[in-house]
């Protein structure tokens, strides 16, 4: 019942590594990341908002929907808030992430997971009861299996 680390980010998406490196240099010289995102980012979702991603990014998940979750996560979660990540190539594009804020991984307290624990417990009990019932039926009855008449989808063949 752990909650993975999370981050709030801004991003800029460009077509070339050279373009990405130019932006990194300009930010290093004091230019505003949000302004550069509005001017140059190809990301239609975030460019008009200064590159701001709406919501939190979860470590190890493809919350951005761009693929390469491991590389993107590594870049974002190895970067301290207020700093830029290394440039990440995903497909034909290059991404620069500015980490705004981070929340560390944490163990959720019982109040948050009480329903999950209860449901997991009940599901496990039902699974055990079903397995016991199935075993009892198989040992107390004559059951014949005909796998050759079942198709891959699980329905009888014509």
C-alpha cells in the first residue's frame, strides 16, 4: 500500500537535440522556462500554459502518455525541484522537464487504505473458498475434460 514518488513538472517538446540543448543553455543564462515553452514547445497540451503539466507525474508510470516511462521517470526523479532534467529522446522528439515540486514515496496510513485492505482480504477469502470448492467437486465427481473441443477464446468450436 505504498504511494510511489510523484512530481509536478513543466515540459518542452522539440524536434532536435540541438534545439533542446539551446533551450537548456538559455534557461541556464536566466531565460524563463515557461516563456520558452510558450514560444517553442511542440506539445499542444502544455505549451499554452508555459509547459505546465496538469497534475502529478507518478514515478515509473507513463502519465504523460509519450512512452519510455523508465527513461522519463529516471530523468524527472533524479532531478531536484527547480532544476532541469537531462534531455530525453522519445520517438522523434526531445523533451526537457523542469521539476517544480516532488513528493517522496510513502506508505499510506491505514485510514487511506482501509477499504482496499478489506476488499483484498475478502477477495482472497473468496478465491480460497472457490479453489476449495473446485477441488472438492473434482475429487467427489467424475469429471471429463475435452480440451480438443475448446477454441483459444474459450468457447466451443463449431
